[in-house]
C-alpha cells in the first residue's frame, strides 16, 4: 500500500502546507502544518 494512504495530511487542505509569506498569519499556518506532520506515522516516507 502506498504510504500516502496512511498520511494524516490526506484529509487536510493542501493550502495549509504552502503558506504565503513568512510573518504574521503565515507563522501560525506553519505551526499548524507542523502539528499535522508531528502526529503523522509516515513522516519518514513523506
């Protein structure tokens, strides 16, 4: 089975992982994306 089937981000909006900018709201978006990745069982394969 493809590792992507087990990825937690499969149910997230892809835009979460592509913040615009590097300050303000983008910082919060980056933190949210990292929370998703940190709880994912297939991070090493991603």
